[in-house]
């Protein structure tokens, strides 16, 4: 792992492009269970496991893009379709549910593992929000939008795996200075931002153009990108507690996106119920 000394952005891109992407332990367990249950093993059941793991999803996507047939005219993002194109046997053999995130980090990096698992959980929540809002907006690209939200912070998750001590340094800097933005902390520690890394990786891995666009917050003028960005923001801020100071602004922006009132948004995302539960617990 290129963590002993500060590496250039290009070196990290080379390293992460060559590295075997790990998967979550629960994903590996679920895949193994399916392999032992031939009656229920099919593209749909495997997709249901894969699409909740950002690592496994990007691993599958990267493999498909690297082995795309010339006859394939259009990019495929939907997980079940990717499995059907590759075939069930090829998917299981070539896109292995190994190694495990937990094994790569080991017992010495439990703090980093906790942050990584929280980030992965947050990604799933963001993907659910983005999917729901895309459906409400009658956007036919709802699955691309869901995956874009799921993978929005994939570079952060990969760096928690392969550069845990440096990632902890960025957290420490932000704890010391509450006003310090994540990008500034990352640039101090790594010499580049994780958004830069992610954009370059997406190009290197030849991810679908639509997905690259949707994952880039710089395209926020586009409704679909705004959907993804707001879903990611809501998931991130609510993870701090439903009393987070940034949430009222999130509700207002989501309300503009969905042409609703902020109070309606709070009901849709379950914020009111969460607040009531928090009050009862205290």
C-alpha cells in the first residue's frame, strides 16, 4: 500500500487500478449462501446482494467496462443487466467476493473500519433517497441515479481501506478545526482531494459517461446531479443526528427539487419520526 510516504495522485490512481477491490464481509456471506442454494441462485438474487455493497458494485462495473464486447453499443449500469451480460458463472468467478474489507484493515485498524462501514451505510441511505426522488420526478434514469449516489464517495471508502492512517489524520485535522472543510484536510494530508482522485479513477476505469457526470458535483445545474448531491448531503448530515444544523437547508433544497414544501420533505424522509424517537429516548 502506498502509504509509507505521501504519494502523488497519479501513483494512487495506478495503485488503485491494479489493486483487487475488497468487499464487505456480509456481502461475501450472502454470495456464499446463494452459491449453496442453486434453486434461488440467479441474476436477480445475486444483483440484490451486489447492489447494496458499493465496493462489489464498482468492482462489477469496472470488470464489465474492461471486458466490454464491441457489439455492446450502450453503457450498462443496472446491476442485474451487468450480471446477465457477463453470465452468472463468469460473474461469480471473475468478480469474486474476496478479499474482505475487514481482512485488509485487520485488528490494528478498527477505528478506520468503523468509519468505512459508516460511510458504506451512508452510501446505501443516499442511494435510496436518490432512487425515490428520481421516481417521483419521473426520471427514466432512476437506476443510474441510484448507483451514482451509492458510488459518490467510493474514493473515500477505498482510501479508508488502503490508507487508513492518513484518513484518520484528515479526521483529526477536522476535529481540531471545526471550520476546516474535508477537501482542505484531504489536500493537506494527501496533496489532492478525494473528489479529484475519484474523477480520475472513473476516467481510468472507463466508467459510463452518464455515471461520471452524475457523480460530479460540479454539474449541479443538472437536475439529476442535484438529486444525487442532495441525497448524499442528506445522508451525511442526518448521520450526525436529526438535529444537525445543516438539515433545514437540505430540506429546503430538496423541496425545490421535488416541488414540495420543506415539511413534506421531512415527512418523506422520515425526519419527523426520527426526531420524535430521539426525544423519547432522552
